């Protein structure tokens, strides 16, 4: 059995440490408007209607809530949305 499923926690950690990731709904919306975001990841309870709407950026909805996404990112706060600006050495864009 081939292992094609991307490990989101590993890919996210690699993108955060080797690439550039913006955290938060406002920063994510700004990155989309300026065309810098290559992909966005939203928690399942993300409050933003803008990000949930039709945007021309790849969107991945994380199965957990904002507290779980924040913990996965290694942050001491909740993260409802994040924008991947530069993937670095990660394979996160294949999610």
C-alpha cells in the first residue's frame, strides 16, 4: 500500500520552520488580497466568511478546531486560519 497521504503535522511544521507562514484570519485575508498566499489552512470553526467563500487559492480545512490547529503549529494560542506564503522544504501544497 502506497503512502500518498500527506502527514499534515509534519508538512506544517516543515513549512513553518523552513518557509514562510502567516497566522491569523486578518493576515490570511491580507495575503490572499495581495496575491502572496499559495495555500490557506482553516480550522473547522474558522469564523471568517471571506475565507470560507470563493477565493482563487487552494484551501485545506483542518479537521480540528482552532485550539488544535494552534497546538499543531506549536503556538501557545489558537489559530483559526493560516496562509502558506513560501512552502520551504515541505510538501504541504500537495494536501
